């Protein structure tokens, strides 16, 4: 990559010769004001380029956003998850298209009904090197290691009762899939196995 300086922000050209704005020189206020999905792509510090898919009739910035080192990284059987605080997002890159499709379908169906009880999806797209799909979520807080009965009841009322009403199940209920927000509220995540389901007994089972 070669970099040039312009007006305090650093612009670097990546492998596709598209300019990208670098962090930290880009003022954090600017990152907070520009909707993430308006960038062409996100650049991870390891060189991964995540191209954002967006409706073609919408305006785009001709820049990539270079992300800083993540605050945390998780590797599961199905995905790599990068957690950032500036911008305050979580980037999840899926090994397989199936959990990605489940997760996207879930948020498309339920985001507005569930509100702040689940993260907000900011963007989706493909990693350029291997075409693996990714989603970008709002970063809602830290993972919980143990849940009390009362906390399970909060998740049940705010999410599970709502989706069960229409026959949707989460299928991976566990403390590790609940986040505690800075405000103290709880947020259910990881809908990679969620689906509309007619089986009995798999709708409220906690690991
Ligand atoms: Zn089920």
C-alpha cells in the first residue's frame, strides 16, 4: 500500500487501487457520522478486504474504511468475529453460507420487532479473497459467562416470546450468546441456527 496525506486524513490505496481512509488519522467524529454501509469496503489490519454490498441506487463514498486492531477476536466452528470499539461494531465473517443466510434472514424478519433486544445490522457483503460472506453488527457489549434465571426470563420476554409466537426458534441458546450492554440491558446474538421450525421442545432449551 502507498499512502498520501490530505486534509489531516490519510488515504491509502489498496490492492484494487481504491482509496481508503485510514484510522486513527480519520477523526472519530467523522466515522461516527458516516453510516458504515456508505463505504465501499472495510479493510482489516490483517489485509482482509470486506466489500460492502449495497443497493446500486444509493450514494457511496469512493473510499474504503481501514479498521484499527480489533479489541477482541473470537473463532467458532462457523465464523470469525472481530470486535471493535471505534467504530463500535462487530464484524462476523462466516466460513459457510448457511449460518450467514440464517442470520441475515432472521434480522431481516425480526430487527424492527425486536428493537434494542438484538444488535442492529449495519452492512453485509463478501470478503474479496475467498468470497466468504460477512455481516457488520452494532457492538452492544461484552459476553456473559453465566446467566441467572431472572436474566433468562428477560431474554425470554424481550426476544423468545416474540419470535416463538410466529414459530421461529433460536436453536443455540447459551450464556455466551447473550451480551450485557453498558446500560445494563441484555442483548441476544448469534442467530446462525435460527429458523422457522415446527419441532417441539427445541424452542426454549438453554445450553
Ligand atoms: Zn426448533
